[in-house]
C-alpha cells in the first residue's frame, strides 16, 4: 500500500496534515522526528515535514539523508530550516506573524495547479526566510514575506512558510492535492472501510491464542474496536460494558440495544457507586481523567479474572487520543482515559485496532460492520463521560443536574432539525454560582454552558451558529426544569485555541 510520511516536529497541526492527506484518498502516517528509520521503504511515495514551535536556529534537524530521495513538502519551520541549511538565511521577524495573509503567486510550479493568483493563507511563525539558498526559486510572496514559498526542483523539494493544512488557508486542499498527485504521483485510492480485512488479519496474527476482554465505554470507538476483534477471534472475545453512572440520559439502553443488533457479546457491569466514590472531592481535570482510566483498567482486570485464559485488553484508542495525550513530540494537551490511565505494569497485553484511525474513519468502519445508523449518528462522547463536563466537584446531584440539562439541549436540537447539522453538542455544569430570581425570591445557583461545534475529526472545530430561537428555547427549558440552575450561557470558542471539551 502506497504511503505518505508526515514527520512531526511538534507542530499543533501535524496530525491535521495526516488527516488532510487521508481526506484526499492517500494513506498517511505521522512519525516523530526523533524516531525515524534510516531507510525509506519503497511504498513511501512522498514526505511532508511539519512546522514546529521551535526556532529554525535552535530546533530539531530534518533528516538530511532523506532530502532528494522522495518528493518533499516542507511547511513553516521545516521550510526555514531547509533554507538555512542549504545556504540561505533565516532571521527573527520584526513581529510574530500569526493569522491571515494574502498570498501572491510569482512563478509557475506544479504546486500551484488550479490555484488563483491571489488567495488567503494562514501564518504562524516568528522566524522568516530573508535569503534563499542557491538553486532555489521563489514561488510566492505576501506583503510582509518575500519568500512565502520556494522550490528546489533538482531535489524535488517544495516549501511554504504558511500552513496549507488548516481550513483558514483558502486553497490549502488544492496545494496538498497538487503535491500528492501532481508531484508525488499517488493514485489516491485509499478508503478506511477497505481496511477492515487487513485489520482483522492483523488482529488474528496478534492474538493467535488466548481470550480477549473488550473495554467498552458505550462510544463508537470502543464499539468498533470490539466488533473488529470479535470478527477476528470469535468466541474468544468477551465484551465488558462498564456503567459508570456518568453516561448521557438513555445511553445505557441505547448502547445495549446496538450491541444486541450486531451480535456483540457484552456483559454490563454496574459500577456507578465505585466511580462516584473515587471521584468524590476531586476537582482537577487531569486527576479526574487519570482516576477514571485507572478504575476502568481495574474493573476490566477484575472481570478478566473470571474468564479463561484472558491475555488481551481491547481498547478503542484513536489517533487524536494518542496525539493529544502527548505520546509523540507535541505537547500534552490532555490525557485520555484510554491512554493516560494505563498502569505501568498492565497484567494484560494491550490491543488497539483503531490507533491509526480518525473519528470519521471509525464511523465509516462501523457502518461497514453493520452498526445501526441511530447508534452511529450519536454525537461524540468522551470516555470519562459527564465527569469531564462537570467542572469542580462531582456529586450524584450534580451529575443528575447535568444529565437533565444535556438531554434538554439535545432534544431541542432534534426538534429544530439541528442535531445532524452539528458535529457535537452538549451541556457543561460550571462551579461558578450566581444570583437569580424565581417567584420574587432570591436564588443562588449554578450555571450551565451550552457547547455546539462543527468539525470533521475533532482536531479543529468552529462553534455552530445555532438559531437564536433554538438557544432561547433550550435556555428557557433548562432554567425551568433543572433544579438549582439560574444561568445559561453559550460557548463561542474555536479549537484551537480552546479544546472542544471543557476539561
């Protein structure tokens, strides 16, 4: 299978490059700069070097022996590093360039096929190229940058100082498509659902004997992972669905019904008291996630002891989970319950069939595997559940309060036809109290924040422009029906800089 390698130098957008390539039908993998193989295998047809938070004069080196072996696209930091290494000059900008800029094409290049002469691009750097190396040709400029893009044709190197992978770059998809197809010669025939047979075959090799226990949280990721393993090893798979008491309204019944429809063998474990007791008094979000992760593993290990010859623990870890938990070279954004909560000495061998897939790709796999559409169309839900949507202390009363508010919000979205037009929507319970009035009496209660975003993979997201009347109805119902809530607000933050979840 032909591949694109994306070398990660710590940019917040590195994984997004992988995502964009896959959207264009090219299978891509992310490799940390400090753990690169010496040789490039034949199936790798092209390489993209990411940006970085580092300065070109002090940051990590690009693999010089790779340059010229395959067509390469260097982005931002990598473009600057290559220019300086090849004999050009890079200097600190007079001001950090962050935000939109107007790109003007000044020379022909296969990178620019079907590109307008002028278009908006997204900048995010503090250094800039002030002199190109010998043999390099300038391809584009902006009002502030004379060398916004260049190429070294005899080495098949193409470089840009902006970020084509982000949605804010108007023709970014065109630039990446040109690199992949016009320059690297990819066929573009990769589809995630076509990988089911190879994933199953890989799982069969990984688990030739012994039984496996599936860590099911009720979400799509863990469900699809369990289905793949069940298809691979049959009756040797045992699913365990932990009811933490932190799921959405009606979630338990919907999940169990979906498992029954696809013939997935799953046992429900009621652990609400265990989780709420362990979370009592914990307010730090990282500690919440790690506590939940630890309890998940403990429950599964306990259930595994009841089964014969259990050797494997199956989890629904996906690509963004791994990256956001800081297992690459990027900074840790937040730990995930199925990444950061694992003990150092796990009694079971970990199996993660979806570790290289994105959320929408997992949905495509689930659809192909026969999961009901009603299950697949549910909005994403974090593994730790409502615990990371309750800021501050977690108590049974606050859990019920949030669950009720969340259910109202989703009901209103459905009624107005906006549920399927929104990638993810939910309510958050804030610890900040404020004064309200009810029946001419003073009330001192909590605040509910409503959050709705549109995204494709969860790596970037924009707030959904919900109609005002929808928000008014949701707020009115929450204030009238949910006890001890006196204020409702709507979150308009993008990702980045915010994350989708509040914790």
